[in-house]
């Protein structure tokens, strides 16, 4: 039986980097107002903020605008 332990560190590195990028750039969009917020915004966890974007470009392409308080 061949052991593939050498691939495990590389896989964990890729998964860790992916999670870090997603957490750092994640934006929440309000489905009703079509406004997106960054994680430091007081409206980031609002009831209608159910749309999640990886970037501001993705949010704008979907027809959302940046929050005037946090800048998106």
C-alpha cells in the first residue's frame, strides 16, 4: 500500500490560502436595497444581507452598489 503523505501539506496550504482570501474579501449584499457591505460595517449582518460576494467587482457586476457608510 503506497502512502501519499507528501501531498497532504500542499493540500492544506492551498485550502488555507483559499479560506484566507475568501474571509478577507467577503462582502455581504442586501438583497432588497442592492447595497453591499464589508465586514467592518454595522450593516454587514443585517437581516436582508443574504447575498455573498468574493469581491467588489463581483457585487457591482450583479447590480449592487457600495454602502455609503463603509464604502463596501
